[in-house]
C-alpha cells in the first residue's frame, strides 16, 4: 500500500516563509534537485510529449516543495548535450518529447493540430522559472558538461542536428557512452557558449554542475584520451595532471563567462562527497572511499574553492552518520574546513532517496540499515545546524523525496516551517 505524501495543498504566504526562516539558524538555501535525465523526476514517462501533463506535473512538484519549505530548485536542463529550453545550439531533449530534434518556435497563430513534434507551444525553462519565482523559489539550472548519451541509450537517439554528428572528432567513447573530449579547446568554448546563451536569455539565479566530469572509472579500463594528450600536452608529462588541468580550465572559463555576462548569477558545483582519502593525502578526509574527485574524476574541487572560481560547493554526502568508509559527520566537518576563510558557500547534498520503509534491509556486518530503521535525514539536518559553515541543504531527488519515506517531508517541514499548521490533507503526485 502506497503511503500518501502529507503536504499542504495551498501556497504558503511569503510573509509566513519569512517568519519561519528566522528560526532556521544559518540554513538559508533549502533546495531540491529536479532530474530530467531518464525521466527520473520530471517529466514522468507518461507525460513525455504531452505539454499539458508536463505542466501539471511541474506545478504539483513546485507546490509540494514550496509547502515543505524548499526555496530553490536545481533544474536539469542539459542532461546529455541536449536542451529542455529553446536552444539554437543543441537539440530538444528526447526526455521531453520522446525524440531529439531541432527546436522550432511555433507560429503564434498556428492551430494546435498543425504543430510538429518539435514545434512545442512553450519553453519549459522559461515557464518553470516564472512558476518558481511566483512561489519565491530560486532556479539554478543544472548542466552536465561533457556527457552526450547514457550507456543504456544507444546513439540512434542522437538527432541529425546534434553537434556529435557534425564534429565526431570532438568526442570520444568510454563504457558505451560518448563524451566531449575535455582535452580540446573547442570543448571549453562550446560549454561556455551554452552557459552564455542561457544566462543572457533567462532569469536564473545560478549555473549548476554535479559530479560528472571525467567519467567514473570502469575497473582498469583506460580512458581513450592518449592521442589528445600526445597532440596537446600543454607542457604536462603526467596525463593525470593534464586531465585535472583540462577540468580546471573549463571551470575557470565558465566562471569568467558568467561573471562577464551577469554579476547576479552564481556558479555552483555539486561534487562527489570525497575529495581525497587521507591515506593518499594527509589533507584529505578520514575516509576510505573507492573513488575520489581528485584521483578518479579529475575534479580538484579544493582548488576551485581556493581560487574563488565557484560561489558555492554542494558535496553529495549520500552516506549515513557513522558510515565506516565515508562518515557523513566526518565529511561535513571536512568540507566546512575547506570553505572556512573563503568566499565559497557550503551547502550539503542529502539523499532522501535512500530512505526505505523495510526494516529487513541489512548492510555490512549484518547491522540494521540506518536508512530503514530511522529518519537519517532528520539526524543529518540536526548535525548540520551545529556546523556554522553549512548555510544550505539540498535533497536528491524530488520524486523519491515527495513520496515522504519515513516521514522525511514532515521532518523537513517541521524544521523549515515550524510555525505552520501540521494538519494537512494528503495528496499523491500525478505519476503515483
């Protein structure tokens, strides 16, 4: 039997949100990721290609998030070098329409029946921005810089007008996925063009990127970039240092692009939760993570913080307090230390998707799964408030969050909106 989400159905007034915010200690950013890749959060598979259903789902999502005190969405608008907004550079996403293709604005007098698959009668990003701002919610647009497709979606979905078909030499393949080659100047130029296009046309509050820079390693399978390294070494002899420099240059140039175009737009990164383990670097965290940003994804987040290239860092701390290999509490303090004395804000990425109802689920050494035996998110929110450097929280992702596993939405609302009436009517999201 599905558990209904207990939330408020009516909007909370802005004055009420302001009063509640006064009791939130240092937590000012209260966000949720809305993932579009593979239709994780929006639109649902049933709503692909259906504007009316898509809009109804987004309204319901925004109302639901707003009702529990969320004041920002991180909206994925470029999951695989495609677009969920009107773009002259990249095709409409098949996660939106069912098929990639060229964006065509409909003629204002065209009857509904004459629209083609790609003459969509709305701009999803512009419309969502308007709806979010009406609810006093920020919109951070989430871009994936290098990825062209998912391993489970073959290249047949890539449209004829995609840059991948026109400039195959800009890309390489790894683990059944295609990526922009980070070692090429044209890659950085292309990404900066996309960023500039978005921030000059849309009223967004931030450009956001997650943990997907160089791909996660597939065992000992090497990355196919030896030829690029040999051709454009830029003075580097160590290919790993060269890879890190490729990403460093991209982050620096994206940052400069944003600041040259608009001073009111921030640049945020949500990295994998571990920069480096202390076993390989004494300044790393007391963790034993099998993958790290610095050594495996070639993302030197620490440098970006120190150089002031990013405005906020939002590490994905998707483990429980007390986790042996990667303890949430240890990592929260480690990241707090990294931003201390800098201008970079620290928000924490949290994982309500891991909360489950079953008490039978077990983890290592036969111990009861903390995600199934208690509200781990509530524990983490309480810990966050003891660390002054943490000024925000963000939840991955919207769809599992709003299923309210283990009453997490009730806990969030009670924390963010303590003065509101808890006597709410149950509702179920439209895809449930």
